[in-house]
């Protein structure tokens, strides 16, 4: 076991809500620092006059196509902000406030190779099932009384879509490698450490109900992306990563699954850009019914297999040390 030391070190802020407020504070401070540093780095990289930086940043976010070296500037912006908003504050909170080591994110023995392989295949096999939820969420309509809210949500979604389309519209292999680092690896590390390694663990430990903790953490994970017409499928992915973490006791399994999910989408978009495949992975229509049903069946079988493997290692009583 990872945590065999009988002496338990108590968090500097032991209460659930107090510690989560401190965590939010760390994230907000990191976000502010990350944005300031990103602006400085972009100004240096693009050799922009300080008086024009606001205009260039606004153009990068709303209409990046016309910005010279805009793709690299956006990658620099996203990578810097994400690191300081998610990964760095989470690690500082875990080490300084929780007074735990990095190794304590894992609370059971390392899973067998079969479990790692199943986690990778699970993400890929579940894609047809998730396509159905993507279709349902994309077709969401709010009541007439909330038309103003729906309009704002659509505008926000369209703005993010423009940026996403620009960031994934490349044909150079070097750009794919940069995107895999910034858009795939960094979020897989930062988001899993924050939402599964810290928030989910604290919720499960406090509520003594791992289903509730996993789903609440998944909902927060999805909401923080502010993509309202992708909320449901992203929440399901968050729950999938959460169950993988809880059942295996190893955060790297969730990180791997997260990396494979985002990486597969990115690679498929790259292959589509260079004409190797003719598949629009961003399509919001669901796949054929039989494929969805087959995916559901195989996904369920894989989930059961991973759960069964973890069940033999799980203690009956949940504690913060043992989740």
C-alpha cells in the first residue's frame, strides 16, 4: 500500500468546505498570475507595443485567423494559463495545505498491466456511446423565458468554437506535437490532479459516498469549461475518469485515460486536415444505433472488469488515506 505509515499528518485546513475555499483561492490567484504572465510572454514573443496588447489579445480570442503567428501565440496563452490555473496551484495546495507527498495521490498498489490497457481501450470503445450524449446536448433548447440566457450561451459556444477550429486547423507534424503537449498532456495532468486527485477525493472522504463524490466532481469539471452544449458528454467523461481513479487507486490511470481521449480527437483532426482520413471527429450527430448499442455493451463489460479488479483491493471503510 502507498500509505503504510501509521502517523497521519492532518491538513492545515481539515474541514471540507474550508479547504475547498482555500483551494479555490489558490486556483484564482494562479489564474490571475497565469494571465498576467501569458500577456507578458505574448508581448515579448510577438514584439507587441504594450499599448496594443489588449487589441491583439481580443483579436486572438475572437478572430485569431488574421493574427500573424496567432496559432503559436494561442498555444503559449493556453499553456501558460492552464499550468498556473490548474496544475501548479493544485500541487501547492496538496503539498503545503494538505501536507501530503505527490506519491500519496495513489492510495493502492499499482494496477496490473491489463487494467492500464483496459483503461485505454475503454476510452476508445466508449466514443460511440458518448456520441449519442453529444447529439442530445447539442440539440438542447431552453424554455422561452430563458431565451436571453440561451442566446448568451450560444454566443459563448460559437466564440469557443472559432478558437478551437483555429487551434486544430494545422497540417505540420511539429504543430501536432506542440498541441499534444499543450492541449492534451497539460490538461490531462492539471485537471486530473485538481478534479480527481483533490476535489473528488475530499468529497468522497467527507460524504462517505463515492458515487456522489465522483459525479459532483465530474459536474464541476464539466462546468468549469463553460461549454454549455457539451456539458453532458464532458460530465460523463469526468465521471468515467473518476471511477477509474477510485477503482484502481492510481491517479495515473485517470491521467492516461484523459490523455488518450483528448489525444485521439486531436490526432484524428490532424489526419483529417492532411487528407489521410475523411472523418469529422467534431461531428455532433450520433453514430449508427447498432454501433452505439455495441459500444454500450462492450463499455459496460470493460467497466465491470476494472471494477472487479479494484474490488479485491478496496477496504470496507473509506478514510482520507484510503479514499
